[in-house]
C-alpha cells in the first residue's frame, strides 16, 4: 500500500499552489468584502488552466484525470478561499458528476463541455423548508398536466441559488412513498415559473450564493430528466462523491489555518521567547497536525477507492465526518493560539473558523454522517420514523 503521490501528481499540486498563491488572494479578499460569487472571468481562467472538470471525461471537455487529481487541485485553490474554489468544487464533485454517470449522452454533450469551459455553473437543489436531513420528505413534484411535465414546489439551502445557470432538482415523480417516488430533473435559470427569494447571507461562505427557489408550473422537457422515478439511490451514490468534495474543502480550510498559525507561533514572542517554545503550544500544534494527516488519509482512501465507479457510503461519510469535526477543532485551536489577533478581521483565522463551521452542515450534517457510518457497519438503514 503506497500512500505517496506520483511525480505527476506532485507536479500538478505544486503548479496549482503557485497559481493560487499568485493570482487568487486579491480576488478572494474582494469576494469576502462584497459577498458576491466568483464571476465568469475567473471561471474562464480556471478553464484555461484545466481546473474545471478535472475528473470528467475528455470527450465532454474534462481533464480525464482521477478523482484524487481533482482533490489535489481543489485543496490548493480552497486553501486561499472556499468562494474562489466553488466553481472547481461544483465542476468536479457537484451535480456534474451525477450528469456524467447517469445522464443521457445528449444531456452530457449539452451541459458538461459548457461547465468545463467556465461558461455555465450547475448547482444541486435538494433541501426544502420541510425536508433537510429527512430528504425523502421532499414534496416538490413533477407531474403530467395536459400532456406536459410540470414542476411545482419550493427548495431551500441551495448553494449557488440565483447565481448558477442550471439546477439539478430532486423531486417527487410519483405517489410512491419515501425514496421510491423520487427522481431528478435539470431546470435552467430563467425558465417560466422558476423564481428566487431574497438572497441569504450566512456566518461564513461569503461569495457562495443561497436563496429560496420557487417552481410554479415550470414545464420540463422529458430530455431534461436526469434520473427517473425510483432513482433516488443512484442520486445518493453520486452524492457520496460530492461528500469527498466537501471533505476536501474542510481539509483545505483546516490546513491553511494550521500553516498560518504554525508560522505565527514561530514569529510571535511572549515572555521573551517564541510561542512555539512553550510546551502547551507544542501539544496543540501536534494535535492539529494529527487531525490533518488523518483527515487527508481518509479522504484519499475514499476517492482512490472510487476510481472505477463511485465511493462507498461508509468511506465518504467517515471522511466527511472526520474532516468536518477536524476543521472546527483546528481553526478553533488556531484562533486560541493567536489570541486577540486570531479574532481580528485583519488576520485570516476568523474567516477560516466561520467557513469551517459551515461544512459540517452543508452536504449532510455531522450527526447524519455518523448514522450513515453505523448503517454501513450493520448492513441496513435505520428507520428514524419509528
């Protein structure tokens, strides 16, 4: 078992790191100030460098590389800012993977090259006002009316809402209860009857748009059905890979916070010596490093185990859950080690703490991942309704 990267992967990692540190900090700072998403110009720059759709097939405009390669690219960019990294996240680990695996060839040809060129963004829309962790309670429905397929309902907590050009919308396609009646369709922004509520603003995730979404008699072309009725299991298999993207974002935030505070502790002096010379500080730094290495190994296991298909529920949930908890601990310790400077907006740690908190909610809360892990251990799903 070899835990080292290949020479090509190390070269890819280093080239992305140089680009990110050279070109992205000012863009990231402006996004943090304005709370506006990354624009078309940045997406085209990513496309020019081959960072969009790293792990999508070349015939659809992607890089044709591995999921691990995509992780390496995403981590280096997200270490600067999750907001600037979001187009890469969506193109490598978001709904594009569901389209690549389960979409018709016509749907793939129509959408994936445009994602990889930076011309469009696709977001996934799952949660509803009354269906978050209990996703199978969703009520947004696709029904035939007067010979046409019509989408009605409301969605919430869609990262990219209002900013993305297309949406992968989970919806109920039959009266079958629970998961059996659920599928998913592609809906374009601007479709008649499709509207957005007021823009959300969160503790972190600045520059990642979010808003309520309303579907009032939106006509859906049958060609835009990604997964038909009863395809919920397929959708969640693709979502297992999205969890790996979430894990990578958590890891990037934690690692960059650690790198900053490690340097700080060697420069900052108190009582006549650098902070790092104090044993208590050494213990905190060691604990942070252990969390980071463990999170990275769990992530690499999940994505490398998925190269022939999609990652297992257990591997992706373990990786996400551990990284979600690790980023909270690492950024919290970083702030504590920096004291008042860590709490100041003049330094990056307070932003990283705010952003780190969000990943343990997005893409399935931490406790939900632990239920997934227990389910995998015993080989059955638990009925939360009894």
